[in-house]
């Protein structure tokens, strides 16, 4: 038993010494992969896509601007139409109120008429503003169409 205790440290001592002096570069990349399978792989980071700015010529830019302005013009026209319908309905209700209240003895008759007239005036102002904005957009669209036609015939560069 004593010899076994003496022989065991003598046998294991070179293994511990070589483990302390281990240099993985001596064994090359193939052997390193065998010894340490994930050692030389870098952690994969998510790659962000690089977005390059679109370079468009003047004609394409003008077409895009024209499309945006036409969309804005359409929205303004719809808004104007809704305001106009609302104004017509208020005027119609004012006429109905004036006709029906003459026959009835309603104490709030004059108050209701004044209230409706104020609402009609506010709606008329909104309609005027919307029409002026619509006219402004229409002029812009017309200018862009003219610019687009002119840019088709002009030559840029060499």
C-alpha cells in the first residue's frame, strides 16, 4: 500500500505540470477545434441592414410631390364637401324651424333661431377657410404639373 501511495503522485506529477504549461497555438486550428469546440467562434451579433438613401432624379421627385399634393387636395375636397353638406342641413333646419314655429306658440322660438344662425355663420366661416385651402392646394398641384412637364424637356448633366 505504501508503494502505491508513493507511485501515484510520481505518475500524476508530469500530467499536472504539462497542464499548467499548455499552449493551444502549438496544436494548430484543426486540433484546437477538437480540443475546444467553441473557442475560436465569435458570438454572432445581429446585423442591422444598411439603408441607402434613394437617389431619384428631378422628374421622380416631382412626381412624388405631385402625388402627395393630390392626396392632400382630395382630403381637403372631402372635408369641404362634408362642411357644405352640414351647412345645407343647418339652413334647411332653420327654414323648417321658422315655418313650424310661426304656427306654434314656442317661448324659445327666437333663441333657437338665433342659435341656429350662429351655427350657420360658424359653418360658413369653416367652409370659406376650407375652400381657400383647397384653392391653394389646387394651385400647388397645377404648379407641380407644370414643373413636371418642363422637367421632361430639360436635360441635366453633361
